[in-house]
C-alpha cells in the first residue's frame, strides 16, 4: 500500500519559514520597519 504523503510531500514548517523571509536575507538583524521598507523598495527597482 502506498502512503499518499510520500507522493506529494509538503514542506515542513521550518522550510516554509525559510522561504517566507528569504527576501530579507540582506537586511540587518534588528532593522526596523523603515529599513525593511527601503530594502524592499530597492529590490523592486532592480
């Protein structure tokens, strides 16, 4: 018998968290809203 979970595995919570904030890798830890907004705006311009 085949387990359906093996056919289409879903990412675990840790993998989802990594991808959800991957676009913020270049932002310094402890940055505030303004720094994050500026970083996102710069990435959009590129």
